[in-house]
């Protein structure tokens, strides 16, 4: 059960775990015996962005984990001494999965080259045994309200964003995707809008080409970077995610 206040999810005390880099806020949805899936948000918008996806998947029997990246939402921002590298984010996710007893899971990341998708690529390349399927989507640009709220209330947020752009999995992830392409059990779903101005549609096609027959590219004609929260496309998006996950169980 979650409460949405001022555009942010309000966690219970039990939804905070202290990891080496700082406290991490997370939520679990759905039956514990369900197939596990982890949702990784993008560069600046916190895990609130999954408010139309996580409960929907839980209603269909999945055990869903969402969490705030370090320096966002209800996760701690440790300060200027931290560089937000791909390994940094992989470590946070692997430790959190261990904490909640997710030995493996489907993993979905937002915005292929703007954080979440890059994180799951790095994670799958590093820990392929912990990944059942990989899904990448390109939505969820940051709203001004959420950015301003985090900037005002979370010291270190601005550094987390700027360091992620400088050091994180924003680009240069081709080798990780090549490793994934050579991992037999991992298949990928890529969802991208043709009118995405934040991450050009050509990037989604490029990743699809690298993954080749190991991936499916689901194209949303006319959709921009916000389709996961927009009224027009979010239903198509979550139905496609559900279809992909359900097919993988057969």
C-alpha cells in the first residue's frame, strides 16, 4: 500500500534500507510468491513515475520492486564525494535485490540513454544470472514540480544528476548491450515513441540492431518522452509490458 502526496510516494519506515552509499527508499507490490520484476526510474524523476505500472503489474500477480536511485526521491544523497558511475548504480540495485530476497527478476528501466535503461544494461551485463528478462522504455521526462521538489528537499540531488550525466550510464553502453546479446536466456523489449525529443528514436533502433533477434522493438507512433505518464499512451505501454512478461512465462 502506498500514498501519493505532493507528487511523491510516501514510504513506510519498513521501506528504507541502509546501504553502503546511503539509505535507499523502496516499495514492494503484489504477492510475494509472484514472478519478480524490478522497475528502475530515469535520470531525475523518482520512482513515482511507476504509479500507473507497478500496481497494474501487481494486480496481474507479479511481485514488483520499485526504488529511488541514490540522490533521488526518498533515497539519501551522500554528497560530493560520490561519483555516480554505472558500477555505483549496479551495486545499489544488486544489494537492494539481495535485501528483499530477489535472487533474479525481470528488470525494466526508463529512458535507455537517460539513466534507467543504461542501469539495467550495465546490471544485466554484470549479473546476467540475476536477470530473467530485460525491458527498456523511453518515457518519463522530468516534470518541473518533481525537479523543484527534490532540489529543494534533498541535499545532494543536483550533484547526483550532474555526476550521473558526467560519469553514469548515459552513453557508451554498446559493449554492455553486446554482452546481453550473447547471453542466451535474456530477451529484451524496447518501447520507444517516434516523437521523443529527449532520446531520439534512432537510439532505440540502434540498441534493437545490437540485440538483434534477442529483442523486440515496440513503436509508439507519435509518442513523446512522456508516454508512460501521458493519458494517450500509458495503457498501450503497460499492456505491452504485461504481454511480454506473460509470454516469457510460457
